[in-house]
């Protein structure tokens, strides 16, 4: 799949969703937090390409990690809406930035 086609596919699979709809993925250990400083689509493309060096760098910088219990609790208590992108078996999750 070309980079352009992959980007389009990932864009179509990205949506705002209430955190409560993703709690089962969190419970299964499949929800991955992406820091707001990163582009969600670029992270998904990196994961798709299995670029372990880049992923490890982001993980070391606490920019990409499994959603923590504290993050999940915060999302739930705030009834947060998040950006979600499914890249099976993972669901990438990023907080919606408030203007």
C-alpha cells in the first residue's frame, strides 16, 4: 500500500469517541496513548511499518505508551472525548485538544 493510500485509510479510521466506548480495549491492554505533541496518523504509520527504533524513542520519551490506569481514570471521570484510531489489534488514543 502506498504511503498516500495508507494515510487516507488511517484518516478514514480516525474519529472522536467517548472514552467509555474504549474502556474494554483498555481493560484488554490494547489501548495505546499518543501524546498530543505527536501526529496520531504518523504514529499509526510508524506502528504499521514496524519501525521499532522510532517507537522505542517515543516510548522512552513517554510520548507513546499503553494507556495508564491514571490516564484511564482521568478520561473516565471527565467523560472525555478522545481521538481514536484502530490499527488492529491496537487502538491508538489521543486526548482531544481544547481550544
